[in-house]
C-alpha cells in the first residue's frame, strides 16, 4: 500500500474534516504501533501479516493527519527490544521494512509534493547494512521539505536515546570540547534523536491495551500511585535514618520512627519523594 493515499473523501468525511478543523488541532501526534501480533492471533493469520495490516492501517491514519493539518507525526514502529523476538519474526520484520522503505523512495515525488520530511530516529547502526542505506536515502531525499514531518522510530527505545545523548556529552568532555560546567539540560536535549521535534500533544497506543504506570509487583492491593510513593518514601527515609526520633529512657537511647501522615499531600520539594517519582 502507498505511503500517501490519494483516495477521494465521501461527503460525510469531508464534513467531518471541516468540522474538526474549526477546533484546536494538535501540532504533533505520536502513535505506538502495538497489537499487530494479537490481531494476527485473533484473525488466525501469520504474525507478519498482522504487521503488514498494521502498516496499511497506519497509512490511513497518516492520510487523516495530513488532511487535518497535523504538522508532525511520530510512529513508534520497531523497538530495540523487538530484536529479542524469534529470528524468523525479526527477519520478516526487516524484510517488511525493506519493502516499505523502497516503496517510500519510489513515492518521494509525492512526499515532496506534499512537503513531507521523513526522519528516522533510533540506533540505525543495529539494522542490516542494506536497510541502513534505504533509511538514509529516505531521509536525504526529503530533508528539504518543511510542510510536515513524519518521524519513524525504528530500532529505538527512550533508554537507548538517553544513553546515546550522555555518551555524546561524555565524548565532548573527553576530547576537551566541553567543560563540566557546559553540561546543561539544553545541551543534553540537543544530543537527543528527537532534538528537532516538538513534544507530542497526543500519544495513542493502537492496541487498546491499558498498562499500569507502576509495576504490579511494587504495589499493594488497592494502592494507587500516591500511596505507593508515600510508602516507598517512608521506607527510604527510614533506611537513611531521616525520620527516626531518639529519646532517652532509663539512661539509654530509645529509637522510634515517625508515623507517616496519610492525610497530608506529597511534598514534591522532598528529595526522597522526587527519587521515588523518577
């Protein structure tokens, strides 16, 4: 399927677009492409077909984003963690990626006509050499376009992105290009793969799965995020002796611990609370 759909809208689709454009349109929308394998299992088809169907649906979504005037779209397509899957599935995914990037290059005139710039973010050095070449060609052939941006997160994780940024800064210090005092939040931001992008206004996970923000093994039954942070903070303070009270009793020291007040709100200036939130 084409990256750029040219299908004519039905009258009610045109109406819907015009109504939505009267309101506030997000500048940057991000999609986590999840659920392709579950779709394949549910439909009784091979996993790679599920991934292929996921791409087809993605092109429909990109078409709507273009019509609505969304300036930037990010697609989290392939995580570095996906390399842990079976060799057969990884090989099939790499083949699918080759096919889609080749198609993208065939349609570069369409992309340029619409002013769409392609950016691939991630550690592309982990990809096969021929796929790396296709990725670079895709970015180079559209880099001058300024109307819209499609970020494809491929061979990407946020942890690896942060590690890459820190290594870039460390290299600068090692080569005497930077001083320790030069290291700022702004400098690290400039070393990220996503340095050219706005923060997403909307993040959509396509599978419909809901994920708890805290690991189940860390939480107690019926415990919400605030209760979790308060409990962990109390334990952390106790570990470091920050909430103990020492009193004298019959000539000897008696150590007791302050009981946490469940009615008080969290103090975000408390470093122990901040450490549990991070």
